[in-house]
C-alpha cells in the first residue's frame, strides 16, 4: 500500500469509529429517556441527530474521494466498501435512537409492567450487540461479529412475544392504549437497531475474512471459520 493511501485508510478507520461511538451513546441515551421517562434526555438525542447526519455525509465523501484518487484494490477496496455500508447503518441507528426519544417525549411515567420489563431486557441485548459490533470493527474480529449475528434472533423473539401481552394489557386498560402503543413502537425500533447492528457485524466479517454472509442463514453466519492469513487486514 502506498504511504498516502495508508494514511487515508487510517483516517477513514478513525472517523468511522468516532461515528460509532457517537451513535452508541445516542442509543444509550434514548433507552435511558424511556426507562426514566426523561424528556430532557430525549430532546438531547433529537437535537444531536444533525451531528450524526453531518458525520455520515463527510465519511461518504471521504470514501468516494479515496476511490477516485487512489483506485484501491483487494483488501483496501474491501475495507472502503465495508465502511460505506457501515456508515449508512450507523446513520440509520441514529435515526432509530431519535424515534425512541420521540416516544419518550410524549410518555408519562407509569408503574412497572410486563411490557416495559421485556423492553428493558430487549434494550440491554440490543445495546450489547451494538457494543460488540463496534468492538469487532475496532479489532476486525470476525468471531465476535458472528456472536452479534447469533444474538439477533433473541431480540426478534422478545419483540414478537410482546404483541399478545400488548393485546391483554389494552383489553384490561383501554384508557392506556396510547401508552402501550408507544411501548410497542419502542420495541419495534429496538428490533430494527438489532437488525442494523447485525448488518454492521456482517460487514465486519466481510472486511476481515472476505466472506459475504448476508442471506445465508443463521447456521452459516455462526459457523466457526478461520480466515486465511492473506485476508488479514491491519491498520
């Protein structure tokens, strides 16, 4: 790799990790705003979305500039393509955090119930997935990325199991329909956060091991695979 391209690649990696850290914090704040019914925290998340949007555009422009000026090949090209895709998923994660925060601004504090308990568990799993996917990105760790992929079904299952509980809760407390509807909306956004986090993990697998694992089933994505030495990427 020529020295100039090496510097550009390292700068790109630094910027995508910075964006990941910002998004991770926004998701944490959005979840906290729901758990604590804190509209002030929710408004911080909403106002901060423009920063994520600007970072996403800047990163995309960096990637396109490198592609145009240096015409990278092999591992370098694979890295830049993966960054472009991860960049888009991180921006969507920021949007989903805003969606959750929006719900918090119109939800009054309620006593604990079965639905909010499940959402708390769901949020913890989704946030753990996000942290692991970003750790996998930092270390280009395909095995850790596979763990993230394997966790997605757990979040999906919690989300699906909430609907019967929602129906029972509304039947018993019809006057609280809006409140429970907001909780289902939060659950749906958490499920989407897990999906986009899985996308990031799949791109890390592609980046580090050269494998495209999308649409190949859970068994394939979680199978133990040792990447060939020639595919190792160090920056």
